[in-house]
């Protein structure tokens, strides 16, 4: 789907309302799509579920038109009760500002908002290059210089892109470490003594707090007991993983199913991704037979047809993108997460023939059922580790999980040892990168795993 932006005074980007509607539908999760369809069926009489039977299907068109006019009057009075659906007001040629509903997933929300905020296609591409490098916590794993070398964007453009992401996303999202994550959240709060003191603690002592140097940190910052306790209480309320906040506990409505059929792997859309709707033929014939149909009813027909096109566009794009993903990640079906290869939005966009932002929209909040479990489509994207490495960072995290699961409980592997094992498989990462992966997986450091084991033995 190719979308042309236009500029209005003040630099605000606008889209043709019908294309804006298609973009919005493309970004809806299956659960959101179900709600959207229900809303349209309630508000647009020209739409109905497929399979609805009408008593007069066999009668001639003229009789049907007369009967329909008995049920709904095609005159100006009908306009009084008509309210255009969101994104379609204004007729065929009108232009409206791009609007989208609130989205709970930060990545999905950014995928929709970035095209509105970026002033050029290049700035948008740079923003998505940074966005796809973020991990499940919402942290930036790669150094911006490394992203620049990999993508060809100057570091300065990536710095601006990261600043925009941090501005648009929930506070803390896009941080490069825990200290920055907490600092971003604190700076977004109303200034107070507790916020100031918490920022001071973040600046000098998060690692030291973990190392039981609480008293030393308090003395260095010259905080009394009450002020220090208030600052610590504020720090405990912060979210170390702002990218995960919306996903936990949410019901999953899978859009796509990958399964083996007659010895071949197939990709099919689920019923959640393909709501069966049609234009009501009863009212359509009444409208066509009327010499002077009500403008509002014509508008509802126009809106209904665009909504159906949006649904078809969503289904077609989702199917093509999923096909492209599993053509590249075919080894995952046999080997699991450890077999995931590096893959970027740009590669899939080039294969499917759409923009990177379209791939981002269609993979955020969309789930696929596989023999290995249910996964969000964006789970299959991940950067590699240098030129020639066929392992993605997602696969590396899976290996970290396996190494820890198979370790000797009496001598747990520390981050350096895990990094050495990864290097033996051709994955060269720093110890601090292993620590990020371990934290993302919810695995405590080796000393705490060892302490837990000692307690278990003594008990």
C-alpha cells in the first residue's frame, strides 16, 4: 500500500481520509478489529455479515426496491439520524488530519504515530531503524554507532530519531540502560523534592544499591532518613520494562496459523483476521432504484465499501508479510527460537513491496499460531552479530535461557561464562549484552542463583 502525504499550514501531515482509514485498520489487533467490525455493523446499515438471508431474494428488483423503501425512507429526513464513521467524514475528496485510537502497546502506537511526526521519508526510515533495534523491555540494545554502520544512517539522524521515540512513547521507553530508563520516567513527573533526590540516586548509585551500599549512597548525597526513604519508595514504583507494560495478561486473538498440511508448511489467516462482511444487497438495490437517494445513505454506501477494502487490504498484507517472514525463518519451525536468523523490517518490506512502516504496523499486536507456540509476528525480527553471522539476537537470548537451564546449580554460569559459550557458537557479544539478555528473560545473576540454591539445600 503506497501512501502519499500532503502538507498543510503549520507543517502538519495529512492523508486522504480513506487511506488513513486503511492504515488504521492495518494496525488493529484481532481483538480491536472485532470491536471495530461490531461498531460498523451497529452504525452503518449498508453493512451486514455474510450469509444473512433476505425473504425477498427471489423477487424482482423493482419489488425489492419498493419493499426496501417501506423500511427505510430515502429522503432528506434520513440524514437527521446519520453520523459518519470515524475517518470517513467529509465526502470522497475531503482531507482530514490523520487520527488513530489510543493503543496500549508502545511499539504499535509508535508505528502509527511516527509517520505523522517525521518530516521526511528518510527521517521516518531512521526512526524505524531505531525502533526495530529495541528489545522486549523497550530498551535500545545496540549502540547508535553500530546501528549507523549497519543501516547507513548518520549517527546524528539516529540520535534525533531516538529522541523522537522517547518523546512519543511512554516515559522510559527507548532507554539504553536502567539508569536512563528511570531518569526518563522521573523527568516526566511533576518536579518535587522526592523526584530530585531519586534522580540524584539514579545518577550515582543504582548499581551500588543492588550491592548493598545503601548507607554509603545516602551519606554521599547528604539525605536524611525521611528524604532518602521517600526517594527509594519513588524508585520502586518505576517500571524497568516500559515496553512490556501492555502485553502481559492480555487475551491473544491469533491472526495467522502456520501448520503442516500434506507434508507442506502452509500459512493461512484465522477467522479473527477475516471478518465476513458484505454490502446489504436489499438496501443496495433500493438505493440504485431510487431517483433521488438521500445523500447520507449514499455516503454510508461509500463508507461501507471503503471499510470492506480496508479489511481486504489488511488480510492481503498480513498474509503476504507472514509468508515472507516464514520463508526466511523456516528453520524456526524445526529448531525453535535458537534457529531464528537475523531479519529486519526493511528486508521484509522489500520482499513484499511495501514501506517499512507498513510491515511494522502489520506485525505489532498480530499473533501467529505455530507448532512451537503462539508468537507475536514482531518476535521473529532481530539484528545479527556482525557480517556473516546467521544468528539473531532473539536466538541468542534463547541460547542464554538454555545454558542457564542446563547449568550445574552448585556452580551457576556467570555472564562472562555465558558470553564464552555464545562465542563458541560464533556469537560474539559483550558480557554486559549477556546481562541485558538475562534480565530480559527474568533470570537472576549467578550469585543470586547460587544463593537460592544454597538456601534450598539448607532447607
